[in-house]
C-alpha cells in the first residue's frame, strides 16, 4: 500500500522529527499528526496563543493540543492532507517559530 496520502503522512512525519525540539509518532490511519514541542526549546505557556500567532504571522493553520483535552500546552495537531510541497513549507515555518513561544 502506498499512494499520495501515505507520501504526505510520511513526509510530514519525517520533516517534523528532523526539527530540533519537535517529536511525533507516526499516524496509524489518521490524517493528522500530534507533534510535541519540547518545553526546553519552545517555552509556550498558551498553545492556543501559539496557534493563533502562527495563523496571523505565517497564514499556517494548526489546532492547539489543549483543544483535544491534552493538559500541557506542548502539543498541536497538524493535518497531513496538504500537498507534499505545502507540508515542506509548513515544516520550514515550524523551524522558525521559537520566536512565537508565548
């Protein structure tokens, strides 16, 4: 089994895990990943504010982890449905977001 969705999922998984301070588990059938931001690298107090700042500054939409009843503000949800080039662009943005740590 393979195809476009697998390529998009695998690309997002690989690129996110290459970013220092970001880690994620491979999705098993889901069309999203739930990466963790290491608090030592990304000192985020509010994942909701972090998500809103990403949207305002970079036009990149993620869901904050606390929206899914995750207690700590150190996760976010990233959909893996965009084209591979868009996933690469998103990973590039995430490499720079330490300045958005709120």
